């Protein structure tokens, strides 16, 4: 730890020297001054374990976007109004329900308004929504992993018919958040002990239908040679 702290202190001093040579005004930054106390904090509390710089710095783009149309006379008020408008728009397009105290009634945006957001990726990105981060994942889920050429198999004879033109081989299938199904995966259960040979998907206009080709095993006596 002492060697690590000595090296860390040396690199911090080098960094501060380069910063000052670039622009001496940088020394007024509080975050740079905090670097000088980092070795002392590590010695007292242990190695630094939380780095949130990217999470906060990425918000600068949102601030710039919100301040483009400001007249610069009251930027804080303009930013607050813009964010309030963003919040209201997000509430409406996501199907939020408004309650009227005077009439004791509720109202919501029409299905066309909600569909304009749900079916428009450009509008979603413009409002900062990333559908890939949505937690509402439906299982089973194809992980979209490319199958090596040597592992590619012909379509099973059961599906090798004109009525199954959309059959495709799948590399790995996610059954739940922590359960991954792939060829060679062995699962022991009461009905069957077997090994997955291949995974297939039939693509339809609705939900995809997945098929798993399994080689079953029978339980026999213990082998005298292998004792298994």
C-alpha cells in the first residue's frame, strides 16, 4: 500500500504540473484540488471504489440542448421551463393519467399520441429514451450470437418442409435473467436427463416459437471401471 500511495502521489503531481503548463486557471478547479488529498483518503478509508464522472458528465449534453433557445437573460428559469416541458411531454406520451379535482374525472392522451412515441425510434432518441435499457424483457430471448461455421447444422427433418420457411438456428437462448440455454448444456430433472444438441426458432408475424433438440439419456448401473 505504501508503494502504491507513493506512486499515486507522484503521478498526481505530474498531472498537476501538466495541467498548470496547459492553463494555470485550471488550479482553481475544486476537483483538481481534491486530487491532492486522494492519497490521504485512500490511506484512511481504503481504495477509491466509486467513479461516477461519466454518468454526470453525460448530462452536459442535455443541458446544452435545453439552453439552445434561451435568450440568456434568465438562463436558470429557461432551463427549468424547458425541463418542465420535457417532463410533461414524457408524462403524456407514456400514457400518464391526469386527474381533475374540480370534475373528479381523469383523462389521458389518445392511443395515437402514445403510438407516435412507441413506434418512432427517432423521437425516442430525441427525448433521451433508450429501449435497450428497458427492464421489461420477455423470455425466452435470443441473444443474437453468431453461430460458428463448424457448428452450423441443417434444419431438422421435422421442420424441413415448405410450411416452415422461417426456421433458423439459434446459438444461445436466455430463459431468465440468469439462465442461459446453449448446445451442450445439461439439465437434470425428474422427467429427463439429457443434453441440448441444437436450438431453433420459427419466425412468425407474432411471437417467435423456439424449439430445442435434446438427446435424452437413460440411467443405468454404476460402471465398474469408471465407478460412475
